[in-house]
């Protein structure tokens, strides 16, 4: 698969040719491509949207492997039960109890502080259901950890995972949220909203 950007030396990578080939083959089979660049940084948050379907996870994992990107991601704790729990954790999954989300921001900021390299992917909607506004936890994590936010669009209209722009969160979280929502507004998810 051509057009997959190479990762810079500072970006956390998996170092697996086999999984990179598997990810590229999966994207090709699904008819998807990757556009944009991954910043050559050791730490950043990736805001992935729109999140409308379970297929988002399949496409996201294929892109992660195709890029050879080592990434952590937050997921509802119910996904981490049963036979797939170990595989999800191995891929970078971190279970979150959505009935008690307090502490997730602080824990995530702490994880950035305790890591030399960390890329954390978060769906700003926080759910596959339609939401009126993005949640702002990902911005609070990025601000608290002093890391930028890379926007990643899952564009089902173009069958494209599109990276960019890279945003430095400012003091006005609501303004940043509105700007990021506007960026994702024209992107078509698997299920129309």
C-alpha cells in the first residue's frame, strides 16, 4: 500500500513488519487509505472523529498497524471482559468506567508525565451515539500534559483516515472544542448524523 507516511524517530512505534503488512493489507482490502502526516513527537493526543460505528475500531486498528504506530486508547470497560480483553490491552486499550469517569483526566495526565513516549487516542464524542457537543476531556488531558492534539478524521465518504492539523490547546477550552467540532463537521461517519 503506497502513501502510508513514515514515522519519525521520536514517535512511539511497534517495530513489527508483520503487523505493518497486516494493517496495510487490511486497509487495502477495506478500500481505505491514509492521508496527512504524523508529527515527529514523542507525546501527543489523537482526537479521532466521527465515532458512529463499531467499524471505526476496525479501521483505526488497521491504520495503527499500517503506520506501525504504538498507541494507547480509551474504551468502555465492558469491552475489556471476556475473550478479547487481553488482545485489547495488548493493542493499547485502557478500560474506562463511564459510570464513574472522574479521575480519567488526572490519570491520563499522570500517564503522560510518567512516560517518555505516549500517543493517546480518544474519540471526542465519547460514544457512538449522536451528541450535540464534543466532550472536552481530551483537551484537558492535552493541556494538563502540555502536549498537542492531532486531529484524525475517519472519513467514510472518501474511505480515508486523514491526519491533521496538529493543534496546541489554548486557555479557552470551549473555543478549542468549537474549532475542532467545526473541523470534523463535514466529515462523513459510517452512520450519518
